[in-house]
């Protein structure tokens, strides 16, 4: 159970990192942003990592509440 909690915390930290990176994208020069063109990839990463994060926390609390 402690390992599952540790995994949830790591995924949450990754999610916070991706969100802060997405927020900081507007501070990069527009020439570089057009060259790299990663806005779509970052948006998809936010969606899927947040979904994974949500399901992991729901699973953790379900196991914590109903199985222990």
C-alpha cells in the first residue's frame, strides 16, 4: 500500500510539472514555439496524465477505505 501511495505521489508531481511547463510556454519566444510546435503534445499530455492521476487516486482511496 505504501508503494502505491508513492507511485500516486510521483504521478501527481509529474502532473504538476507538466502543468507548470504548459503555463511557462507563453514565456518562450514565439519563433521557438512555432519551430518546435509542441502545444498539442503538451495539451494531450495534460489530459492523459491528469486522467491517470485521477484514476490512481480513486483506486488508492477505494482500496484504503473498503479493503483495509
